[in-house]
C-alpha cells in the first residue's frame, strides 16, 4: 500500500513540475532557463518513477492483478 502511495505522489509531483514549466514558459521573457530546469526535473522524476516501478515489480511489491 505504501508503494502505491509513493507512486501516486510521484505522479502529482511530475504533473506539478510540468505545469510550473508551462507557467515559466508563459511568464519569463529572458530565455527560459527556469523552463528548462523545470522540464529537466520532470524528466528526471519520470525516469526515477519508471525505475522505481521496475524495481517494485522485480521485488514483488507490485504485479499484474494485485489490488
């Protein structure tokens, strides 16, 4: 159960990072370094979540058909 909560929280953080990048893209007029940082953070979090899901499946914390 804890693993599922961590996954959902990670998804919310990824979505928040995506919206912050959109905000920086719309408001910043100086070159978009904050936009690039926010998108880089989102990519890093997405890769980390993917690896976390792979490890969770490998160690049996998640699997097909588990509730």
